[in-house]
């Protein structure tokens, strides 16, 4: 669908008449989120999604991602669209300003997210997963990890993923078998295999930050024994500089990531994968965060997909444009 038209009037009606958006601008944290600012943001988001993202659906469907000797390449136009998306600040619209975001209220951010999902769901999944990873780090990461990763992920310089599912462990996290062995300096070597990793490999950024569920030695069975690890594709020093590929055994495909063993069968070394939460026996913050991250985007995706069915059907039947509510402001 390349003729996407964002329902801006409907969104403003819901925001103002049902969600009480105007009251948010009276709060100190959101004093810049005035109705005029919201209008400007929604109008620009509507333009960007209809003119930049929606036309990429066709090329994405016809050409898709491809596996090359240099990794997975995205369809023509994807990298340019992602760069424009990040430069416009859409990636960090609701994320903290101290780490490079705009710090705007979720009420506004959800409307923008819906437009992105509606215009191009395939494209939207990359930023959605990154936002989820950022929120997990904001909740449970150490200050050191936050200083290394958050700004680059919020500004879109790096993307993020979640690594839960394994070939022998679908939705049953209790069956996760990936393991994390301590190196002795606070970092871990990760061994195992994860599948169905959305945006787990691409050519849009210099690095990809994987949040990986794995078990430490002597961890109890079941979900209580799972910890969360920050495992970037390329090694990152404490200043945030990207170095050599982190994992000698990092073998990506279109849907699979294997960690841990190089082609010669030797375990890799030098992994800068720091635990991002709690170890077994403490509060299961990290596990809960990565599960919440997996589900937080679903409402926006589902609502955003509605126009894919409704608008083409209305056009095919020759009916008038779907009605919208006129916003009445006092």
C-alpha cells in the first residue's frame, strides 16, 4: 500500500477528548508538549510515513532481504529511509532527553508509532525492537552499560534486538539452554543458538545490540535460572567505540543467530557481554523486562495494520473515504 494516509484528525480527537493530552502540557516533564507542537509532530509524521516509508512496501515485498558474503542486506531504499527516520528524531521521540531522545509523552509517541506501523510494518519492527531494548536497559542496566549503549541506540546509530527463542525452546523460556560462562572480569562468554531474531542482522547500522537470555553456571532449572546479557555484534569499549566482531562464532542468517563456536570449533574469546539485570536468586527484573519488551509493541502493530484491510477495501468498492471526526477545540 503506497497511498497511506494517516488518520491525523482521528488521532487528535482521541488524544484530546479521551486521553486528556492537553493536561500533559501542564506537567513540568511535558511542558513543551503543547497542542501546537503535537499538531506539527503529527503532521510531519504523517508526511514522512506516507512519502518515505509507505512506498518501500513494494520493493520490500519484491526484493526482500538477501544473504551475502558481507551479511544480510536490506532492500533498496531501506538504509536511506532509516537514516532519514533517525535524523528526524523519530527513533527517540519518547525516550529520555539525557540520552539523546526528545522526552515527549507516550500519548504522542504511540500515535507516531501507529503511523509507522501502518505505513510499513516491516520497517517499523527495527525501531520497535530497539525501543524495547532501550527500555529494558533503562530499567535494569548498570550506569556503565547505560553510558555505553543508550545514546547510540536512542539516536539510531545502533539498533537493538531480543534473543529469546531457541530451536528446542519456543515460547517455553524454562527450556532455554544457551549458557553464559564468566570470564573473570565481569564479562561472560555466551554459547548457544537463537532463532527468529527480528532485525538480528542487517546493513543499516554499524552495530547491533542483542539482549540475550542465557543461563550462568549452576543456575537453577526453569525461568528462575535465566539472566539477561548485553551482547553486541561488534566489540564495544567503555567509550562506545566499535571494534572487531565480538563473536568468532557469530553466524547470522535471515532468521538465525548462533553464538559461541568458531568454524574451527574453538570457543571465542574477548566477549564484552555484561549481565544486564539480576542473577538467579534475586528479583527477576531482567527476564520480566525482555518479556515485556516482546509484547509492548503489539497494540500499535495491531491498530496500525487496520488500514491495510480497511482502506484498500473501501477504495476497491468505490466508497467514499473512511469518515473521520472533526476536532472541536474549546
